[in-house]
């Protein structure tokens, strides 16, 4: 028997004694996950829904928030549908369509009626490695917070670019960014955004932020009056935290969703968790 064959025989014997196969080593050393499968559900956190004091009926359940009065054929509302979906997303890739859609039915209402002021979308997502394959990650749950302003339907508008009547305002919290999880010793960051908001997600002017009860430098989007505005949510998984640049850094220029992602990923190399 040659020397090299003897060494291979000893190596296999040691591995067998440890209960480890060559395939098992390959799996353990597979490296970071590049493609994930996901299953996601969303619902309104009814405990965190806030309506202003006023008159008229409201709805506050898992899929529908509605407010205003019945003087218009339709109440204003936020409706989730579908509220569960599945798909795949690439690590450090483009935003993937989550399949979750929230529609803002934006109708003129009396400002003396109940008006939504804030809400939270509760999301649960289960991730399963596809490349390389592996066992599912424990479900991740997180809130997507919204400050909302039902604007007056007469000029002057806080959103100066809006037609008359004025666009309503959504300010989104940063709670939906960088939900951290670790898989097989590697750190990942999960983020969720409404990717199809009209005009994209932008830094909002100080006046628009103030109208929605938010501090200067907020970011979000606006929706047109007397229309149904579907907001299709996208998600991304990155190897480094997404950081939203300060408005001053960008000269207060509108910042679209994919631009945020492109500017924010500071490095592509996956970081290994250290004890």
C-alpha cells in the first residue's frame, strides 16, 4: 500500500470513529447562505392602532383599519391583502417582492370624524436556506411602525407637490430595518420596506414631518387623495446593517428605495459571529 493511500485510510477511520462523513463535513463547512426561501405573514397590531377623537365608525382588526364617516361612499382605510406569502431572497441582492400588499383607500372625510394617527404592522417571517440548503431559521417577528396624517383637503398643502386636495402622509419607523439574526455562525440583517409607494420612499421636508407628528429628518411617502394606493412590500437580507444616510448628506434630495439600499450596504463580506 502506498504512503498516500495509507494516510487516506487513517483519515477515513478517524472520521468514521467521530461519526462524521465526508458529506457531513461539506455541509458543516458550507459557508454563508446566498439564497433564502421565506414564508411571511402580516397583520395589524390592533393594540398599537390609534385614532384621533371624533365622530363616526372605525374598524380595527387583523387585516383592516378603517376610519372617517359614512358621508362618502367609502371610508378611508388601510387593508392588508394578501397577508401571507412566500418566495426567495438573495443575500446582498436586490429587494425581493414579499407578496404582502397594503392598500391605502384614500378618500375625503370630515376632519371632525375619527382619523387614524398611527399604526403598526406586525410581521412574522420564517427563513429556510436554499443555497446551500439547511434547516429553517426560527421565526422572526417585528413591527413596522407608521405615523399617519390625514391632511386637510384644502390648500395650502404640507406636501407642496401634491394636487388639490392634498396628499396624505406616511412616516415609517426604522424598526423595520436590520432585524438581526444568526445562522450557522454568520450574522444577517433583515429589512422590510413598501417598495411601490408612489414616488418611492424619500426624506420628507421638515413641514411634512411635522404635519405627521414626526421629528425633522423623517422619511416615508405620501398618497394621493380619492384613489386606492397599493403598497407592495419588499424585503432584503444583507450581510451588513443598512444605514439610512442623513438628509444633509444628500442635500435633501429625494432618495428612492433602491438608492437607499445601494448607498447603505457598507460592505459585502459576511461577518462571522464571535463569542
